[in-house]
C-alpha cells in the first residue's frame, strides 16, 4: 500500500532515504542468498524473491520521483 500511496502523492523521495532503502535491499538479498544456499522450503525462497522485487520497485520509485521533483524544482526556479 505504501508503493501505491507514493505513486499517488509523488513524495516517496521525501519519506525515505536512499541509504535506508539500500540497507533494506541488502538485508533482503542476504536473506534470499541464505535461503537458497541452505535449501529452505520453496515458499521461503519465493517470499525472499518477493521482498527483493518490492525493494527494487521502491528504489525505482525513489529514484524516479527524486529526479522528477528535482527537475520540477529547477523549472520553477527559472520561471
């Protein structure tokens, strides 16, 4: 739901920091690697993949809105 709300208001870059998101994806990636290397149940591996995909979506949103909001700020300065 946070991803949907961020799309609606376009303020994801002000709500989260890039450092936080990178730490988050690092944790989820190590979780996935651990699940894979220790032959966990398929549902655990699928869940780990799901979390990594959600992290990628959130980081993509962050970068998109960060660039978009910077561009809009620059346009407002020149008007």
